[in-house]
């Protein structure tokens, strides 16, 4: 017996129903599979579980096997995503990484290794800072800073550690000699980076440009011509060499008194670039995303940036060696930590997949590398492994 034809209203309701299925089930299935492929295991498990629940709910409302079968296939895919994510999360971390004791509850940790070998970790939760002079075995709490999104810089001349945060209009400085926190007002804006050159402090403030102060009380002023800045760095072996990046890129060879605009055909591909400087005249600009990342390098004696292959798209941090700037460490979102000895032309995977590595610190004296995990829930904290050539 033939079914009566459906009215226009019923057809519209049917189309709306399947549109909801696509938005609430098909897209989570695709995004969950992409997260699993990128080793973003927490998001993959969460998105997969949500999509699976919605898929089962929709499936129970449908009549007949033919109408249910597409949803059943999607539910099986989502179940596979969730199962694989949980299985990978239950496995030990590859690459010889170990989480430092007591750091599992630290949210958004950012690392800094001072010139005298003290490991500083600033976190948003529990709010504060933690300091270790024995390579991360024991930490001492020194309080402040909060709330989140940190940029750190070691001020060996004053004996301070500077901390800039994403929110607020203050910079915090920990006076190591007196064991106390100091604060100074700053222009509004997200602090993307800090760089110290002799007695000058440079702050990258995104749309507020690049700001500079000569000391802790004189206040900030704009650096002329740099009206958008998402990264600034000073060379570890030459305080007079700086690089600032944003919509335009600028370099300085006199401690930031004069800036020269750099031009590169690759520059338009960057939206919010970061910057890293290494010893021996090496400069790097990078940016990462879920689907695409980019890294460019400029060596000593050259005038232009050259693109380098990336081992992972979700680049979060690049760290260049202070003596030999050709040696790089790269931290990614979910795809691991990577090491290069030839300025990024070739990379070696050293593990730590499924972690959002937001910060790195290399302690060459103790032969250890530290990585900070910015994961929302699972596998938060600070991880460490021996510094070696092999994985």
C-alpha cells in the first residue's frame, strides 16, 4: 500500500530534522575524528561523546531500519572516536616524559628558566607562582600573579622576574632579592610578549602596539610605527638585537632605539605571529593552527626569511638555543614536542602527544627539558624528560 504524499509543511519539517542531524551529529563526528587524528584526545572524547548521545537520541525517534541506518553508522564512528581517545589517554606517555610531582592541578602553566638555573612556573590555578632550584624536584610557592595568559622575562640586571597577563592593566615583577612582588601600571591590551634590553622593557600588546619603558616607574610610551604587535624577543647573546612582529615586522640592532621594517613575501600569511631569537644571529617567526601552521627562519648574514617545514600544524611555542640558534625545540597542540639541529630543516619527534604544550624550558646544566601542559582537564601540569638526542 502506497503512503500518501507528504505535505509541503511535512517536507519542510523533515528537511529541518535532517539539518539538525547534520549540525548536531555529522559535524561532531567529523570534528571528533579530526581531533583524534591531531591527537587532541580530550576534545575528541568530549565531542565524540556529545555527538554519540545526540545521535542515539535522534535515532530513537526515527521509524524503520532504512531511516535509522545512516545514524547508526555515524554512532558507530563516534563510538570508535570516543573509545580510541580514552584508550590512548589511558596509555603511558611516549618519549620518556614524566609529570613533575604536585603539578597535576596546575592550570595554564608557563615556564621560565632564569640565568642562574631556577625554574619558575606561573599558573592561573591555583593562582600563583612556583619556584624550584633543583630541577623541579621541589617547588616553593611565591604567590600572586593571576589570572591567565602569561608572558615571562628574566631581568638578571635588577634581580627580577617580569610577568605580563592577558587581562588587566598591570605588570608584575618579583624582586628575588627582597622576596616580594611589585606591580606597575601598563596600557590596556593582551600581553603577547616581553623583552628586556639593557634598561628597557618592551611589551607586545596586540592592537595596542609595542610599548616600552626605561624603568619601573617612568611609565610606558608607544614605539612609533608599530601599531600592532603579537610578538617581541631579544637575542639571548646580544641585548641590542630585537625583533617585533605583528601586521608588520621590525628589527633593531641598537636596543630598540631605532627600528627597521623587514619585508618578506611570506609575511601576509601570518595573522598573529610569534617570534623566537637564538644565538649566533638566528631569527624565527611562527604561527600555528588546527589545520595549518607556518615557520620561517632568517640566519646570520642574510636579509630575508625562508620558510621551513613544520612537523605539526598546531605550533604553540618555538624555543631557540641561546648559543647555537640553529637548534630548535617546538611544542605543539596535541602532536608532541619536536627537536631540530639545523634551523628547522629536519625535525625529530620526542614524544608528549595529546598534550597542549604551551611553554618549554631547556636546562642544559641538568640536561633536562620541561614542557607545560595547558590541557583543560586531563594531563595538566609540567612534564620533564632527559635532554638527549634520541626519543
